[in-house]
C-alpha cells in the first residue's frame, strides 16, 4: 500500500505574483511550506527573470491544471536591441552585437509577420525536453541541443512604446507554448539586428488575472490562516470554458465510483443544448464539481473524479 501524502487537504487556486529571480518550482515549494498543503502544482512555467501571474493549484485543483495550461496568456515585455544573449534574456552571456537600431515604423511593419500561427524555435535555455532531458540542463552541460521549430499561436502583438533607441515595449496575447524570448530574438533578426528580452511580466493565464494575484510576501504574512483561505479561488475557476452539467446525488455517486451515467436524463434538465459527442464537461452536484467527464456513446463517462 502506498504511503499517504502528508499535509493539509486544501483545495483551490491561489494566484501568486512571482517575483524576479525565483523559479516557478521554487514558488510552488514556498507555498507548500507556508500553507502546509498536501499537494501544490503550477499552471505554466515562468522564467526566473519573469514576474507576474503564476496560478498555483492546491489539492484537487491539480487535476484541472491541464485546462489552464492550454488557455491563452497575456504578457508585457521589453526588447533590448543590439545585443544577443545565450539565454535570449538578460541573464545569458553576450553572443553577438549589432549597431542597428530599428525605428518605430520599422518595428510596426514586422508585427504582422509574428501574429497568428507561426513557427518558433524555443530558447536553448528552456524546459523543452530533448531525449528525456531538459534543454536548459543540456545547455548548462555545454551540450546545447538543436531544437526544432514548433507551431505556436500569437493572437495579438502590439508595440506599446519606444522609450529610447535601445529598447521597445510590447504587449502580447499568446496560446500554449509560445516563448516571448524567442519572439524578441526573431523580431530582432527580422529587423536586421539582434536582441533579447530585458524584462518580462505575465499579466493573465486563462481566467487568472493580475488583479487576483497575491505577493509571496503576503502569503508568508498570512501563512495557513483563514485570511489565506479567503484568497483561494474554487477548483472550478479553471473550468470556466467547459460546459457544466448538473447531476442528482445518485448520478454523482455513480461518477465518483467510476461508473458512467446516461446523458439524456441529465441533458433534459440542462439549459445547455446540443452537447456534442466527445465533449468534455464538468459534472456538478450540490454546487460543487464532481468530475471532469466526457460525453461518449450516450453516456457521461468520468475522466478525473474530484474529491471535494
């Protein structure tokens, strides 16, 4: 029999404002220590250099992390022109320099080339796995891998301002897996120069926005008190875009035990119409999520049971 996980059964989402210089894993470890929660995970890595929205899933919320990671994200970042860095941010060694500084008009002229679905090579210092190892681990061992282009989505890319010849500030809305460091590097090349991300802040991950975030200092101040629990968002916050179906207690009991329930009686009571085959739904009972489930063959079949 496996050992029981130690810690408090705390369930929900805590949105922290990650400070610079800390890894996402470090933020998870700190919140686990401060709250005493048995399980804590994060939804989307932020570079140590970056600040901003890092949604942390506690307890049963960890079962919904994948739905947040697939959602869109908002960023603000500054590009420094004229220098390339090994890490594509300010922490790496300078690898190239250029005297070329793009004008505001030139920058605006290339933005469309980096909007929509584009191919992007991740930074060498990234968490992408190559042969079972993280790219950053290989790079630190002087065995930097040849990373392949990946298709990513940039929904919006706007030049905010040009404070001086060396810098330009941008805002972006992206899909899953897009790197702002790669975006900065590639824009610089398209403009006939080199560049890197000088600062980066994430302001939204799916339904989790900057105004919901709490600093780690404040988490430390309140510890595992009622004040911290008041900042927890419900597990189902991550499932805002997923149709919800209300079950009876008997139907909920079946799902909790891994048994499917017929979809027609549930659908007949629901205001939702035409729930498609293979659709993922959030099964609810008594105002609480019971399970993530899939509509298949006339049944609601449990995918992940939520023990709340």
